[in-house]
């Protein structure tokens, strides 16, 4: 048939692309929070200089926005496999061996991030049980923990998807 396109096969490559797209959207939200943090900091400086007025709670807001920004951006680096690899070693590997190595490292990263997710979720639950609040604005500390837990959990998903895709590439005839 001329003019028709062949649909991409279902499976991990499409799933990885979807996860990468989702993590990109989450990272953009993280970048927007960082931009908001910068704007609030500029506003704080301007009001101090021009009006001799401090904006209350800037430390609380800065901590919240910077932590949220960082942890919402981390999953994208896992989904894009943007971690550092020792090129002079990995470039000499055959494609299947390289894919197998990437699969193993993605599985290790998924395991590590799963442990981090559990530890941060425990911290979030403890803050919730204790009713912990930020120092100046008295914001619930759960607001600080939520993006950290979410970013770590999404990192596990991204690592698992990459491990599956790389594992399939390592199979005979798939490199």
C-alpha cells in the first residue's frame, strides 16, 4: 500500500517514549517552579531595596520550590539515560553487551531509587503524623516531602522502563 505508514510495534520502546514524554512534562513543571523561585527572590530584593519591606517566608518558599524543582527534574535524566558512563570502556563493547550493561545499571538504579522512595515516603508519613510545619509560614512539611517522593517514585518507573528496553536490545538479533 502506498501512502500508508507502518505503525510502530507495541512494547517497551513506545512505553519508554511515553515515560520520557511524561517525565519531560514533569521536569518542565520543575523548571517553572525554579523560575517562580527566582521571580519571588527578585521581588523580595526589590521590595527590600525600594520599600524597606521584607517578604515573609522567603526561606520557606525558596526551600520548597528548589527541592520540588530538583526532584521533579531527576526522572527525566533517568528516562533519557543521561547519566555518566565511562566512554572509553563502553564504546568498545559490542552493541548487545553494551545494552546488557545499560540494562543492569538501569536495574541497579531502579533498586536504589526504590529504596530512596521508601525512605522518603517514611519521612513524609512521619512529618504528616507529627503535624510538622515549616518555620516561618507554618506550611505542612508534607508539601516539601510530596515532590521528593513523587520524583523518586517516577525515577523508579523511568529506570525500570529503560532496563526493559535495554534488556530487549541485549537479546540475540535485537541489538
